[in-house]
C-alpha cells in the first residue's frame, strides 16, 4: 500500500500549496453523499498525506449535529485499518461543524466567521453535496458571505451533477453561476472522469504509435461504451424516476468517455487544450432522435433468486404508478467530422441487467480478402475495462494449436492488478478532489462542454417525456436488455457474435 501511495505522489504534476492553510467545507454534511463518499475520500487523502498539512474540514447542514454525530454516521464507510486508529482520531480533531439554513444569509455569515476563526488566511473549497434545487441559493450565499478576501488565497466551488435537466435549465444554472464566479473557480464534478481507465484513454491513444494510423473511419466499424448494473433501483426509484437512465448515466458519464475516445490530439496536456478538443467532438455530434435510440424498463423475474430480482421497476413503491421512465437506454451517435463520419458511437446503459460492467470497446472492420474458412475470422476489438477490475485487452485471431491451420479468438491482456500489483489505485473522488486543491480542471466539465452535451440530448428527452412519448420496451431482470437494442446496434454496424468471453488469467 505504501508503495502505491509513493507512486501516486510521484505521479502528481503539481503539489498542493503544502504549507498554506486550507479549509474544505462540506455543504450537506448530514446527507448520504457526504457520509458515503466525501468524508471517506477526505480521510483517505488525509491518511495518505496527499493534502496540504494545514487543512481543516468543516461540515455545514441544517441538522443540529456535532462532529461526533458526523463521525458516527461516517464510520462504517471510512474503512479504517487497525494501524490507522490513532490517525483517524487526529483526522476528526481537525473537523468542525456549523448548523445553518441554506437560504439564510445570516447563517452563511456565521459560517464565514467560523472559517475566519479557524484560519484567517486560508484558501477555501466548498463542496455542494446538495440537491440541485438549492444550488442557486447556496452559491449566492457563498458569493455574498464566504469568499476569501485575502490576497494570494482562492475560493473554489465543487458542484455535483445533475447540472440541470435539459438545455434550458442547464443554461439557467450556468448563467447564474457565471454571474457569481469565474470559470477557474467552478469545478463541475463527474466522478467517472476520475476513474483510472477513463484517464488511461489519453495515454492509450496519444502515447502509442500503433493506434494513431488505425483510429479512424477507415478501420473502425463501431465504438461501444457500456455501463451496466446487475441490480434495480433498490427502493430509490422515486429519486431515479425524476431523472431516468439517460440523465443519470448516458448524458454525462458515457458522453464524457466518448469525447476522450473520439477527440483529436490536443496541443498539450493542459486542461484547456484537452477541454477544447472535447468540445469540438460534441459540436460535431448530431442531436438524437427516437430513431437513434432504444429504451427499456425492467420487469421482475418470477424465477429470480433474490427478492429484488423478482420485482420490476414499477413494483418499487417509491415509483409513480404507470411510470414510463427508462431504466435501459441504447443510443447511436454520429460524429460528423472527417475522422469519424459514419462510425456509430453506441452508448448503452442499464439497471437490472446480467452483469456489472463499464467498458469502452473499439471494434475494427473485417479483414479484407479473407483467406480462411467462412465464419472463422472475428473482428479485432480493443477493450478498456473500467470496472470491475481495471484491464486493457485486445481481442485478436491466432492459429489453433495442432497440425491444421485454423484461426481462433484470443487476447493480449493487461490486467492492472497483476501488472501493477501492490499499487494503490486512487478512488475517482480522491483524484478529483485532489485536482481541486491543485487547481487542475482537466477532469471537470466546462460550461460550453455542458451546453453542447445538453444540445445533443434535449430534443430526445422532450420527445420521450411528452404526453405521447414512447413506452419503454419491457426486459426481464438479469438479462442483457431489450432484444431491440441489439438489433439497432447491428443495423448501425456493430457485429456481436457472442462466441467469445474475456477471462483474465489473473485473479481480479
């Protein structure tokens, strides 16, 4: 573990301002996101020595709580080792808590007084672990009452998705934030951009000569970006129903991965150069219509092995009766530029499917002039697996062992926890929160990027959610999703044979 931490430190391009004081404010400190993700992330950064040494943590919420209450809520999620018990007590000693309303300026002035008392000359980070309904009020109060006024110090604000529900609401929020903060003060967090294999896309693409000549419409038949979960909404259907699978996963996580897959080589690794290229990709994407998508909603499997698998989406008591919200979506996007025009970028995501998987799959075209018996050759594929277990493998053809000359599928395999055994892979939130301390916006969403993303999906969402919108196709819990999704992908150019299953030779 220590070896991994040292490699992680060595990999940092910059280091936080080591001796300058910092305060990190968790707004919504009593909520699920704070206890399950934010506080555990801050603890890991603290124990690994990745934060500036003089950093204080402040929780803020409406509930009348103490630090001991926050500690009790978070303890099951901190994963403290026996050797770290003294250190975790030190961590909680640099925590404090302030109770206050989100719409009361006087309470934010009280928070500002508390921050100043802790450290008058500290840079300030505010994490909005809050529902979007209070973003406007909270950010206005931060601006009016809690900005640092000390020369040489900064204020940065981290905002969680969703960033609006469509183009109009997103633009309204963006314009509101633009009146309060500069772009370099805003960090719109999409945790998928912090995952190891998502970030590896840049290195794979632009650090290897072998991929450059074939990374185009002349050689690639289709690109498939997948996110699947083997469980349903598990009692959170009421929240999910408000957004649906497209807003929850596709319009942000999968679209961001698509940008990194399709973008041109940036002039440098600087944040703005990379984000410029991502925006160019989005501008070349045609807005989606119903003809480009298949929507599904899972139904219970009467023969399921668990109670959850026997229940369909509408069986969740928190889901509105007769809901037509999709729990599965497949969308075929076209990037209408010289490199990609005509290559389908197939984004698919779903709940209650047959497996847990997130990956990018590049499928190459058939070998021209095939000399092998019909059906033996399968298309080459380059796969970058995000979860479970980071891996890169290339599906290719090789000779069948023996006297005859025949071809069969095999792979070149790089499984991360074998090649990098003992190296700590940082959690996505760890990496991204550390990026905010460093002032790096490479892995955060810029305003114009967000605008283009919503432009692509808003017409489709409005059609789907209209009174005469389509009814999602039913699929059984624990399956691949609707058959119609595979049919559309095949029609657009993806060849799925189902004859090969990647199996790592190493324990994941």
